[in-house]
């Protein structure tokens, strides 16, 4: 029996994740994500990507190039999605239709996907099969899929296990080890330890985004404390207070709502992506933000609300989009005078995020911060803890699950090199059982 992994996309850079695992004549696809960076870069220089064909989107590196597994196309038995971030699920609308198989993921992951498809008015033929975390589903006589609970920076994230007669393939893309995630799942260490004891882990695919960050990634609890300190211990009387974060970071939004209420302010959540991720979470009763906050996507309602906030700036706390300075976000539109709100001296903007360190985001954030500073806004940055494992977390993880082979993923070459080097310290050998790969490579085990 052969187990072969095709590292389709996401192995040379961050984003656009997709991997295929072939077990004899059956194939499992793991993730189908977009590169938001490639899409934004194209849109800034050339115009909308909406008119591009799938092949054109592949050519500009916005979605994975799955033509590299055309010979496996009829063997695909399932598409499994690890969690609901765009760089893991948002290419489903372009790619999934050609595979006659179900899409598997946790209930929230699939709900976010449905929300994206609804928003884009796209229908796909695949069936959706929700699998609860820490459950296993049989795909065929030779293959089972298991979702292991994992903390990250959105809800119901999973490490995906592909069980085969030759051993298991563990897909750890993305994760952090957070024992106090504020909301959502803790890592299922018990199961990870079992995998290590069973000694049956053939291939580990492991994210490397924080491969250059030495040490351990702090818990979401720490980010919550940082946010609490800024919001509750800064004199905000009579001033506008805006908090921006990633729309998918439901735990962070929960903390911001709680502190907004403690400040005696009305909480308003503004923005289209905020609306989508929250809608998905509320539809599964994972949160009930509508009880404590007003949630407005876009359109006339948003304009009216901002006008009201402009005249009553000391009464509201606004949670909104623009954490990366991205064009079209609420904060970007405000500073560009496209929405009826103006920042004034002493108003407060809290960036509860990090700037994703790519040139476009850095430039966008600079532009946004400069515009805010012109209005003498007080800016608080990096009120945040990452959703990705640090180098020492990855070391603990490898020690725990004892893989026979390691494929570093989700990183630039230097991030992946750093993880490979650390693994060498654990006794692995580069080229023998650590595999530094390019996109579209095939490895037989
Ligand atoms: Zn993620």
C-alpha cells in the first residue's frame, strides 16, 4: 500500500493552503484556501478578481493550482477543512465542484463556509458533512477521518487525522497550545499523547508561521488582559473608542464586548466580515453577541449608526474592521471620509491584532495610522496574542506525537528552515525524515 502526499499549496509562503493525500486509489484533500494577499495585490493594481476564471486565479497565485492532481481527480473521496479561516476554506467555491465528494468540517467551519457562499451567491454541488470535534468518520474500508479539538484564533478548530492502514497523516494547520482560550476549545492533549504512544504517525504536516518566534505563544487570556488594561485604565471620557481585530477572532470580540459594557458604553459591531463570522457563530448558539451588542453589516444602517456615534462619541464602543488597514474596511473608509464619522483629538483606536508582516499590509497600516495621527487620535497597537504556535510549542508538539516524517508548511522558507533546524536537534534528519518541499511536490511514504 502506498501513501503519497501532494503538497499542492501553502508550502512556500503563508496562505492558500491545500494538500492531497493518496492512499492507493483513494484521495483525501485537506483545505482549499485563498491567498488574501494575492487577491488584494491584484485588485489594487488591476481591478476586481471577480471576473477572473479559476485558472486565472491560479496563475496570479490567489488559489491553489490543483491541476497538479488532475490524474487523481476521480479518486477524491472527501475534502476536509481544518478550520474556518479564508486561507483554508475560501477557495472551495472555485475548486470543490469538480470533485464528486462531500466537504467535511466542524459545524462552525462549515457554517462559515455557507455564510461565504451565501454572501457571494454561489452554489456548489458537494454535500456538507459536519463532524463534531473529537469524532471520527469512516470514509472507506481503508480511510477514516478524525477531527482533534485544537485552540487557534477562531472557533471549532481541528487538527485533522487521516487514518490509513499504513499509519496516520496528521495535519496541524493551524494551531496554538492555549489552555485558557477564553472561548472555544482547548487542545486535546490526551489524544495527541495517545498518538505519540501508539507510534503510528507516518507523516506530520505542521504550520511554521511562528517558526522564527522563539518561545511559547501566550494564551488568549493574556490578550484579554492587555485589552482590559487599555480599555478600563485609560481615561476615555467623552472620547470615541474603536477596537479593531480579525473578524474571525470571536474570543477577542467577546472580550471587547464585555469591557465595553464595563465602561458603561453601548457596544456596536460594524462591518461585513464581522457580520458573517458572527452570524455563523450565533446560528450554532456558540455565542449570543446580539444580546449585548448591535451588529451591523453594511449599507444605510451603518451610515446612520456612525452619524449617531459621531454626535455621541462618549457613549459607544465600536468593534470594527480595518485591523490591517485594508482598503474598504470601516476604519479605512472613515479616514477617507467615505462614512459619516470623523475622528477628533483624543479619540482612541485599539489595534487588537498584529500586522501580518507582508509589505502590502505594512503599507496599508502605515497609511491608516498616519491618517489617524493627523487627527490626533491615540493609537494602541499589538494588544494581541498570536493564534499560531511558537517554536517551543512546535518542539513540544513533535515530542508529544513522535512523527516518523515531518513536512513543515504554512511559512516562508526561513520560517520552515527554523522548524527543520529545531527538529534536527530532536534527532530528525533533513532530506531523510524532515522534508522541506515546494508547492506541487509529491512525496511517497
Ligand atoms: Zn488559521
